[in-house]
C-alpha cells in the first residue's frame, strides 16, 4: 500500500484490499513477526511488525482508548470494542519494546481495561474481574470471560511496567493493583470448583 493510505502497515485478515483488519489478529501477527526477527535476525520482520504497530496506534479510539473489532482501511466497520483485542494490542506493543512515543496509547488502553473493571460499568459484584468491552450500541458488556481476564491481567502488568519506566508511579501502582485483582478473581470466581481448570 501507498505510504499515505490509512491502512498503511496494517495486516489484513484476507488477501485483497484491507477491509477486514482485526486489531487482535494484527497484535498476534506482530508478536509472531518479532519472534521471527529474534530467531532469524531478518530486519524485514521487525520492520513489518513496527509498521503494524504504527497502524494500530493510529486507529486507536481517542475517546476511550480501545480498538474497534474490525476496520476497513482506517475506518471502523463495527462500533463494538472487544476488551480482549485491546489487551492483545497492548501486549503486542510491549513485544515491540517500550516506546515513549507510544506511552499515551498504552495508558489510554489501560484506562479502557480499568473502566471494564469498574462495577458502575460492568454490573454485578466487585469481584476484580473485567467485563467484555463494549457492544455495537456503546454499552458495556457484563460477561466475564476467562480469556479476556487472562489477557487483561497480562496487559495491565505491561502497562504498569511502562508507567514505571516513564516514572509515573501512580499509574504503575494503579495498573498493578488492577492486574492483581483480576488474578484473584480468576482464581476464586472463574476457576472450576475442582480447582483443576478455569
């Protein structure tokens, strides 16, 4: 794609025009490309991973820090915003390495996860778990999926590390505390009574 295209750097889900861009799958692709670079030393893998990271930073929702579930070029196809996909993007940005230019992106995304942990939005008891993001009408989903919570735990730990590197001790502590609350919820609410699986 041309450098001026709104989809420049994006990894499309299918062959053809970039009309089926899924942020979480871009995130997984970034992590794979970084691993390939580390194993082979081939700079092209890292360059493409960085371009995909730049694309994701560019299309982040400025109002709440999340990513929409699908994009066509640079425009959202749906209004739904998955918590799991947002967490995956955070982990992918971390895999690319701490970057001060992306710090604001990381903190806005962390705030979206924190909002999904807030009982005023997710409904139900204050169990430390996060809800599932926002539906296509902009309402917070109230379900608590194990996978979303596992991703959010990892992502908030990443955000805490980035905040510490930035010298933002308040955000670092807040993100770490939120991650620990998710872990407690995973191990008390979402675990099977047998204690053998979630």
